[in-house]
DNA sequence: AGTATCTTGGAATTCTCATTTCAGGATGGC
DNA sequence: GCCATCCTGAAATGAGAATTCCAAGATACT
C-alpha cells in the first residue's frame, strides 16, 4: 500500500555530512542541502526531521564511518608504535590533501563552534574523544608489551598527549598547515615516546 | 562643531570580543551586540561598520590584548623550560576555570568555523600561529642555551609540537576537558623535551 | 483496476537577521 | 544664542532563513 522511498537516505546523508563537515552547521542552509542532494524539502523533513536532527545524524555518520574505522585499525593493529605512526600519517594525508583537504575533522570543528551547546552533540564529542584516547592507549600498551616504549614513559599519559596532538593537527590543517611540517612534528613526538619509531 | 562620541569604543569592543569568543560569529546577532553593549544600532554601524568588520576588529583586539601579551611573556622570559611550563599552566587555568572557562581560544575557534573563509581572518590566524610558534621557539632556544634540553631535541620541531599541543588544549577545553588531566599531559610533553621541567 | 498510503514538488508561511533611513536631540565653536 | 555637525533612537526595509502545507503523482497490495 505505501509508496516506497525514491532515494537512498544513506547516500543523501553522506552528501549532508560533507556539507556540514566543510562549512559547519551555521553557514549551511537547508537550501544548500536541497541543492546538493537534489531531493525535495518535504522528503528531507519527512526523512530526517529538522536541521538540527539532520546535523546530529550527519555527525553520527561521520563518527561511525570516518572516525571509528580509523580508531579500530589503530587499536587492533598489533605492531605498536608503527601503528600509531601510520595512524598519524593517514590523518595528515587526509587533512592536507585530496578531496577533504582543509576541511579539518567534523568532530573537532564541532568543538569550536556553537554546535557543542547541544547536549546530544556534546555527547558525541565526548564519545569521540574517549574512543580516540582508548585506541591510542591500546596501541601504546601493545607497544609497551613489545618493549618499544622508552623507560619512564606512561602509556596513559602518552595516549592523552597524542590524542591532543591529533586535535591540533585537525585544527591547524583547516588553516592550511603544511603536511611535511605536521609529519615532522608528529614524528618528533613519537620519537620522544619510543625507543625507535617508524616513519 | 561636531558632537562627540557618547560611549567608549574600546570598552564596547571588549564586550563584543566576549560575545564572539563565546558564541562564535554565526550564532551572535547584531541584536545580541546591541543588547550586550547597551548602545544603539546606528552607533554600532557608524563606528565599526558591518558585522564582519566588527568581528574582524574583535578578533584583532583578542589577538593584541589576550594572545600577544602571553606570547611576549613566554618569549622574553629568560628561564627557558620553566617559562614554557608556566605558559601552559596559565593557559590551562584560563581555559578551564574562571570567567572564560570552556570558551576555548577565540583564534582557535575561528580555525574550525566558517570564519576562516575570510582572507583577513585567515591572515590573523596565520599571524597568531606564527607568533605562538616563534615565542615557543625563543623560549626553547633559551632553554637550550641553559642546557635544559635533552640531547637530540630540536628546538624548532619542539616548538611546532608545543604549539600544536596548545591548540589541542584550546579545543578540548571547550568540551570541558579536565584541567588536571591537561596539566599532566603537558607536563609529560615537557619532560620528554627537557632534562628536568618544573611543574 | 481500485484504493489507501506514502512520496514529491513547489508555493506559502512565519521568522529572524543585517542593514538603512530619518527625524529629533545633543554638542561645541562662533 | 546660533548652527553645522555628529549622535541617538526606533522604526522600516529587504533578503534569506527554517519549516509547513497541499495538491498531484507514484506505489503495491487486494
């Protein structure tokens, strides 16, 4: 009896993610969303609700599809410090070149804007931070097990440090920070932690 | 012959700084500015121009009055690493407690938002980063001269690292990061750089 | 085929925002 | 005390925002 949806909500949400990711929620109008997705206002509202709901859904999708896979790879990689190094290498490359260059991280961007006044958004921010920190911690524990950490280095504190560093990379990349400089900086941090960190 | 201004533009701008600093430019209306400053729309426009001009003026004032004094103190302090440690101590305290708690840094916030699409704003962002990095570098050169740096530590790369760390602190403080954790994290970074860093 | 139900397109509605305008009031040199 | 000049207040303007509504079209089960 019912009619079926004539579009793919998932593909639509991906388009919306890119809009909010690049421009932020405040400077993105529903009209922008309508234009970019090609579908109708009514369909948008019927499917996702209002603008804030749409933003929340987009932010959730970003976390699941973009952040968490990276975190998982980092946490489950058995190599220790090389995994951390690779994580930052991929991060810097994604932030400074290719399609998403200078877009920063959608979650980091949300930290700085008025988005974070929404409790649900704040919860996502906290979740993101917790997961990043825990993934980093897991990789450092692995590194410690394999004797890669310099003496006196605490994995917990180092996880906090590297997580904070990642936010710095995310933020500065939006202003066009140089990838080579960022890489050198991250390498220095890793060298200070480990007996020998890969590139 | 002319009438004189009936208010203090400097005090007004300070009020405006706090509005934009806390809420960002997109979610702050001219009406908010009118209400907060108590002066009239016409006076606002006559004195500062439009909203974007007002934001630029506020951002400039923030840089001059809030950031640069800190940078100068850091660069001109002759103690080396203790100066760096004190810089971060003051930063964390300002970001996590008192009147401006959870406001982050107005410049860091501008990185993440749509503000940075304005070339003039971008220039301020670059200037801020350059000055922060150079101040950090100066302090580390001082530290090196006094033999405070561990062997193999490059002041330039370390300056980049600590600058990036400051951005991380600024960003995460907006989400309510714990001051004690931030302090521990920063201390660890300083310990990895110096032979002995003060609290 | 019929029909209940959902989707769709686009106009309509209701706000809010930035900016301008203008008449009246205050100022200070003459 | 006069007047050119600037300031002040409040309303007006006009663009653009989010959201809602409704008539028309499409669907799939009976």
